């Protein structure tokens, strides 16, 4: 299988009050193209730093990060990146927020409006295109932000706790919805979460990181078929995965 | 028990009417001489009598205000954008801008008159000086207050610096920009009047000094009334423009 992301011996440290603070230590991560991969770990373990490095926002590190066969030091990769904060622009309506990445890359004029409309309705936003972010619920805003991320260039999506701020019920709905969309398009997704069940339910593979300095301490494949069904959460295999991951996280 | 009457939009006109009636009655009962405090009716009479003259003066002041305000607006926008793009410029200019605000206007006004004569130019310059600071402070603050996460997202989207400026920073700065404009609008008329006070051929400020020197207090009040109306009008125009530009409530 082709590797979308290949991280080898990634080390990263910050200097804080003249002291060196190790954030990532020998992180190795191989993501096959088209897979959904979750990364779980305690707060402050460096998950977000890992993403920022892949996205090209952190320049100082040792080891190598290869995206689609290219070292990101040589050629900056095209990555779609999304944070827990939706970061929608309040003065733009939903449609204008969504097309921002196309507008910035100058591709908006050449974008097929039919394709845009199709994506908007696939994301369930067709009734909200004229609405402004402050008129939408938290779940809706995340959908808008996700579609905007979807329209960013690059076949790899980094989702950094995108549903972290949502209530449990909204979160379950949006997980199902994300799976449905992802299964149609099969982009490579790297997904950070605190939620073990979310990680198992969504992913093909789960990486567990240790507290700082962040290391990969566990890496398991999730052997449920696709499309996923919500009732797998009641199976003993699901419980086994959960027990395994919880013991790896020592919770 | 009777419910409170919902006055809503009427509360302001009612309070104003009460104030005027109280003022009028007090002046009538206490028989206050007109040169001390004229009754509202006397002010109205003075306004009507001197209306053509007042309007001529108003036109001059208004011209100074508009020329000064627009000049300040253009200068502020250009300077703000330059200072945001070129950090050194900001570091050099910002202290001077603050210093320019610490010199009292009633010292600058006669000085400008000595330098630039009795015509309209020194007045326009005072208005520019008065308006420039609030507009620039508001705009620069709006342009530079950013969310670090949004900056990074834009970086990942490979936005160019000028895209970031025009598509994110400028729209984001609009509420603060308009706050500055409103403050400037409120100050601009006062600035013009003050500079006319020092020496001018025409203008509300010179009418003011003449009325004062001849103890025509009612005419003086009429003049002040026009200054108030003019300031409010400018403020209203800016507010209206603001609503056109920023349609979103959440931004205010």
C-alpha cells in the first residue's frame, strides 16, 4: 500500500525559560492512503504539535516527515487542516466561508458550481448557505468548517479534535455523518481525539501516545468492516479494543 | 395596579419636551435676563431671525469639517495599512502620533493661523489633526488584533500576505474602524469651531465669538444648537454607513 504520511523518528522540543522541553520523542507513524487513523493521548502529549509539524507550521524538528512521497522540508505539502475552533469568518455567510480555500488558491472561478452544490448538499448545508456563522448551532458550524477543510487542497486531512466542543448527542450524530461522507470519498484522515470510543468507532487504526514527551506507545488495527454501523459499540470486540486502549493510556 | 406605559421610542422626545418646558417655565418665573440664560423660545426666535446669516456660517464650517474629515480619513487609512504592513514605519510614526495629540488644540489653532493665514486652510488642518488619531487608532487596532489559530489556518491554506490583509484583516477591523470614525465625527465640528474662534472671516465659531461679545446670548445658543445638530448629523451618517457595511449584529 502507498503511504500518504510516513513519519520516522520525529523529535521536537521547545525552549521554555531557557530550559529545553521535549514534546515529541521518536514518533513513528505510517498512514496508508485512504485510511482513517486516530491518535489518542493525554492532554499536552504533543498530538497537536505533531499535526502542526505535518502541516508545515513547525519548522524545527529532527527526523523526517514524508507526505505523499515528498519530504516536507523540501516541498511544503498540501494539507487540509481543521481545529477544534471552527474559525469561521463572522462577516461571511456559509457559502462564502466554505469557498475560502478555493478563493485563496484562485481556483474559485474554475470550480464547477454543480460540484460545489453537490458537496453542500452532501454535507447537509443546502438550507444554510445564506446563513451567517452566528446563526448556526455548534454542530452546524463544525459541519461548515469541515466542508471548508474538505475543499482545501490535498488528499490528507488533519482533524484536531474537531468535535471536542460538542455535546455528546450532537457528537454521535456528527460522527455518523462524518463516516458516511468519508466512506464515499476515502481521503486519508488523521484524527486527534480524547475519546477512546470515538477513536475505535471511526478508525482503521488507532495510535496511542504517552504523556510528554509524546511517544507512540501502542498502535492497533480496528478490524470492523465498512460501512460501520453504530451497533458495533455493543460487541465484545469493541469492548476488548476499549479495554486494551484504556490500559495503554493507563486510565 | 396600573402597568407601566411602554414608551419605547417615545422616551427621548418626551424627556426632551419636559426639559424644554421646565427650562422655559423657570426662565419665565424667575424673570432671568435674556443675556444670562435665554428661554428656549428666545433661542428659537434668534435662530429664525439670524437664520440666513447662520446658514452662511454653517456652510463654511461644514465645508471645513467635510474637507478635514475626508482628508483625515484618507490619510488614516493609508497610514494604518502602511504601518500594519511595514513594522518599522509603525515603530517610527506611532510615538509622533501620540505626541501630536498631547499638544493642546487652543495652542495649535493660533499657531496654524500664524502659519497659514485667516483662510480655511488652518481650520481644515485642525479638523484633520482632530480626526486622524481616533480613526487611525481604531483601524490599526482592528487590523492587528488577530486570532493566532486563524493566522495558522490561513498559512496552511497558503494565503498570500495581501490576501490575508484584504480578505481577513480589513473586514475584521471594520467594527473598530467605525468606532474611530464615530469619535472623529463627533470631534470634527468642535475642532472646526474652536479653530474659527481664534480668528476667521466666516464660520459658526466666529458667529459664536461675535454673539458673545455683544451679549446676544440667545443667538449664541442658536449657534450651539446648530453645532449640536451638525455633530449629530455626521454621527448619524457614519452609523448608517456602518450598518450598510457591517450587516452582522454579532460584529458590533
